[in-house]
């Protein structure tokens, strides 16, 4: 572990300066992917990265890579970053924190004239939110080989404009191939977007992985009949069956606490899916039939034990109260975990609120997460 620390004030100022680009009257940020405002944010990041001595490259999906050279530039880089795009009524921290924390790590290494063995690279992933071009995390997905490049570039917004057209218009259609690049490790710092760290009074979430998700369409079939004249034993009330299904979802989630969560139409973890299927079978006792069609499944993404350990060691060394946790939200790290050892660092956000203009975090927690990122990167990048 190195004795030096990041400059928390500089990181906070950079976050606040970036938040002015697309600032909303209610204190939030609207920097939707590949709009003119998003371009301003990207331009500012690139200016800062060049001022910090980084070489900047843009790939075919518009992902931005800012590279700090090392003592052995043939080695694969340690990559860190996140996204600059926001929801239409987003906050000042979601995504941008991971990008600017990475930049602050590079600025800190510069301050101390510290040479790493592996290059350190900060990445800005295009269109993480997916609020303009579905699906979310599409550019890190192309990078990881989850989607073909053509698929990524042909995503359209509600006006029929493609992601590729917007990259061309904004001058962000880069030449570097998207993906195929060897990486030594990937770390992503992010606000938790949930209430657990705050409630547990912990500063650092050592993220073990991203939870899987299952989405179902469920149909319950009863029989319509006269509400006043049909005797109770003869009724086939579909709504009653649906109520049993809703309760089964709730019971299945509670039985898998704390990591299992569920709501009607959205289920997680295999055992819970089985419990819901069994409940559907039992509807036969009520004289009902039903169908349950799985419409989407995203498997859980475990992070790499070495990277998780590096984050935990850093939090312990810096004496930050920390806890292991699972991410309920999707992040670019989901796809990066498919191509290199990856992990995430969470910091608390006020009242667990995110994707909202009132999203908030404290300067102390922001600095703490960045210091953990610095130590984790130093461990992987080597001296
Ligand atoms: Zn995010």
C-alpha cells in the first residue's frame, strides 16, 4: 500500500464542474447519451485527460480511453471508469463518479511522479443508461463481444436516429476497434444506488458481483360469470389466482433474503423461479389454469476474487468501515467481467436514491471510494 492519498477537493470540484453540463433546475443532470450536452461532457473529460498527460483514443462505439503511460507500455492496462451519460432526470454521481474517480487517480499518480508497471487507463463507456438507445450498457457489451458492432451502431432512438449516426454527427465515431484489447484488470467505482451502506453506516461496499435477473410474463385464466348470481363454489376468479401468484413472488423473495428480491413480473435466483412455478401449478386446486413464460434472463455476474480482495484490502488498510455486497443494478462491469478480472467499489448515496435529480453523496464518501480505487489500481498496476 502506498502512503499517498487522492485530492478529495479536486475530485469534488471536477464532479461539480461536470454536473453543470446538463444541469437541471432541481439540482440534477440531464446528459442523455450522444446529445449535444453529452458531447460537451465528453469534450471536457478529454481536455482534462490530456491536461493530465494521457493519450486519448476513441473506439468505433464512441468509448473514450485515456491512457497514462507506464514503465512497460507493452503490458495490458489496468482499466477503470464508468459512464458520463445520465437518465433524463439523473443525478450528479451515477456513472460520472467512476469516470472522474479514475481521472483523479491519474492526477494523484502524476502529483507523486509515480510510475506504474502496467499502464492505467480511464474509460468512458457510451450509452450505459439505455434511456435513449436500448439496451443499456450496449457499448461495453460490444467491447466484451456480447453484441456485434453492427448491432450496437444500429440501435435507434424514438425518432429513428441510430447510435452510429449520432456518433458521426458528434465526431465521436472513433477508429480504434471496439474490443479485442487485452486488459489486466477492471475496477469500477459507483454510488450504491440503494440504501444498504447508509443504513449499515459503512463507507465502502466491496461488490461481489451483479445479481442475475429473470423476467416472466404470467397469465392466469379463470371464467367470467355473473357477479351476483354465481354461487361462490362455482366461481373461477382469475384475479384471486393472480393474488396467489403475487403472494408467491413475495414469499419466494423473502425466503431468499437478503439477496433475493422480487416483484410481480420480475424474479431473481433459480430457486425462487421454481417456487413461483410450483405456485402456478397449485392454481389447479382453485379450478384455474395459468402460464408462465420467461421473457428475459440475465445470469448473475460474479466478480474476480483477486480484484474483490484488492478492493477489500484497500478498504481495510484505509480503515474505512466496509461490507461485502451484491449489486442490484446493472453496470458496465457486468460485461467487462467477461473479458478480464473485474470488481466494483460502492459508496453510499443519500437515502439510497439514484436515477433522480436529488441523487446525492458526501465529499468524504466520494473521496473514500476514490482512495480505495487508487490502492486497488496500484496493487494491480504494480510499481
Ligand atoms: Zn451508472
